[in-house]
C-alpha cells in the first residue's frame, strides 16, 4: 500500500475516532474525554494536510523545481506540530473552566469503553504507518503516525484519570488529567515543528546513511583514485551526495567518465533514493571550495 493510501486510511480512522470520543464525552460530560476528542480533530486535519503534501512531494521535477518537490513533506510535519499545540491550548482552556467549576462525571463505564475502542483503532494504524514510514523514509507519514501514538497515550491517561475519579470521587482529577494531556501533546508538537525546521535547512544525511556512502567509496580504493569534499543533504525521501573524484592526469576522459559512472551506480544501489553529483579532477589538482565548519561532513580519502 502506498504512503498516500495510509494517509487516506488515517483520515477515515480519524473520523471514526472523533465520533467515538465525542460520544464518550457526550455520555460522560468528562472534560478529559473532551480533550481527547479535540485531539481527534487535529488527527483528521493533520492526515488531510499530510495527504496533500505527500501528493505534492510526489510530483516530478520541473523547471522551477529541478530537484523535485520532496521537501513538501516537511511542511506537513510542521503544520501538524502547530495543530497539536493549538489543540493543547484549547484543551487547557476547557480544563481550566472545569477546574474552577467541577461537574459530576456520568456513565464513566460507557465513556471508557468508547475511548478504548478509539484507542485500539489509532494504535493499530499508528504502528502500521510507522513501519511504512521507515520503509519509504516519509516524514509526513512518520509525523502522522507519531501523532496517533501520542493520541493513544493520551487516551490511556484519560482512562486512568476517569478510573481515579470513579474510585476516589475527586472531581478535580478530571480537568487535571486534561491539562496533563495538553502538556504531553505540546511536547510532541514542538518536536515535530523542530524536526521540520531542521529538514528545511538542508540537514546532512543520517549517520548510518553517511557510513554506507563511505563504505561504498572504500570499495574503489584499489583504483589509483581518491575522493574528497564529500557533502550530503536530505530532502524528504531523497538523499543527495556531492563529491570530487581525483583520477590520474594521464587517463583519458572516457576512462575517467566510465569509472565515475561505476561509482554513481554503486552509490545509488547501496543507498535507496540517493542522487549523486561527482566532479572529475586530476590527482594533482585541488578545487577551491568553502570548507565545512568544524564538526561538519569530513572528507573521504
């Protein structure tokens, strides 16, 4: 199933969970269940926006975007993070009013049952989406999945709080749990926004991907060549590497270009979604480029 299909399923599940959670709040009057239902609305908005961004990211390169549209997924992650924070503010507002004006919680058993049903739906979908996100390296799908997992823990916390209200009679516990829920989802929302900002600023590839690039280049050490100025970046599902390949000055251009093609094929074979740019230089010539800051990408030799 494609990434977009998972997001469509996420939107459908979000509608179902909103109905279940809204029903749980309606029968019980619990403000913590109301906070859970509000987060369900965020799930729906996030899934719809993520679907739009994934569709945009899948568009082929064009004249205005020669490297493609893969960074569109970062907008999805950032938007979902902002929605999460907005939902938390709404939850705190509802909980604050209930904290100063406590109200009896009704039909706790039915409310808990409906909440647990929505939790089961979200949990099953979230873990399936995380597996797919890892396979496709989709930050939009990963963000939606992590939000669903946050929602699962939120619902579990709400249920625990309602059980506490039932056995202690402490009505203030219901809004306090709602505030704790808000704090938890704010943490996740800020994390998503931060990661999106990092992605939009051309972060280097993950350490394990860089290690694989270096291992692939090491295979060619038997040749009288060397590599340096290896620079990487990532954009959504795409990975990019730029490097210099120094060859003996006596080689013909055809021989050097043939070996360069072998290196490119090896890199793209070993690192899924990698795009390479290799500049050919004689062994006795150094290119003048801006050196990376200390701690940046090290040159491979």
